[in-house]
C-alpha cells in the first residue's frame, strides 16, 4: 500500500509539472486573451486518456494498480477534465445517454454555481 501511494504521488507530481510546462509554453506563444494553455492541456489530456485507456484494454495488459497510478496519478494531476470526459464517454459507450448528459450538464452547471457561491462567500468573510 505504501508503494502504491508513493507511486501515485510521484505520478501526480509528474502530471502537475507536465501541465505547468505545457500550459506555460502555450501561454507564451498565444498571449493571455484566452486561456489557451488550459484548453490545450484539457484537450491533450482527453486525447491521452482515451489513447491510454484503449491501449490498456487492447495492447498493453497492465495491472489495475498500474492503470490507477497512470490514469489517476499522472492524468488526474495533468487534468481532471480528462477524467470527467473519460467517465462521461464510458456512460455514452454504455448507451447511458441520460446519465452522460446529466453528468455534463450537472457538473458544468453546478460547477459554475459553486464557483460563484464560493466567491460570494469569500467576499463576505
């Protein structure tokens, strides 16, 4: 268990550094008028999560622990958006259309509400 936690932490640190590096590189070339760095990280993360998921299922047989370390540790630190899209994709793949749409609408809508609620409370404190 200690080994798994250590590997998760290492993968998370690498994911964080990869996100920081890629977003910074994109920002340097695109300017600050739009959050292109975050957009590129999120889209690249979705692509990479899908690629790894398919490869783990079809080409690279890896243990559940290794999948967790890579997909939760590295990818979770690189972008949680990829986990959101991966899980929604699994719902869609299972033809759970109501749940897939609810996940997108719910997390996006409630995320905006939570953002503004948190900001309002933060201003009152």
